């Protein structure tokens, strides 16, 4: 019973000792790390309590943002990072959206500058047999 009280008091003191800057750092780390249980969202979104407590513990020990990130990368690999580093193959995740956008604009420009003229449609109307008769019957129906 005595150890439970002491543990509770220590946890409370550790929680109180975290100032606003530490809370902001913890929030930032939770948003930049993926939850390793299912890899479907960040720690902040998923609520992975094990990771949250380890992040709090590391920040309370005085580790910087980069040191905490490095520890998790060493343990889980780069897939733990919610935002990939812009180097190597990961650079494609940063470049491809711009490339696809430029390619799309280029295709649209080509389409609108080279599309067939509307004259071809009027020529098709003239080639329809009995078009005058069809038009006359349609007028009579109205």
C-alpha cells in the first residue's frame, strides 16, 4: 500500500513538473510518430498509451525532440515517422505530387489547344439523310 502511494505521488510530481513547453513538445512528438500497434495513425490520433508514457518519460528526462525521434527510429525504423525524411527514396513522396500536378496541367493544355473544331459537328448534321424531314416532323410534334 505504501509503495502504491509513493508511486502515485511520484507520478503526480512528474506530471506537475512538466511545464507548458514540455507539453507542447509531447504533443508535437505524438503527432510526428506513428502508433506501432497497427501503423494506421499517429500516436496522438490512435491513443497508444505505451508510446505516450514512453514519450512523457523521455521528455521528463530532458531529452530533446530529435533525441526522442532518434530513439524511436533506432527501435522501430524510419516507418515510425509520420512524415518521411526528404532524402533518398523518400524524396519521391515530396516530389511526386508536384510532378503529377505539372503533368496534369500539361495534359489539359494539350487537350484544350488540340481539340477538334466544332465545324466537324455541323458537317455531320449535313450528312444525315432526311435531316430536313426529321426536323420538320419534330417541329410539328411541339
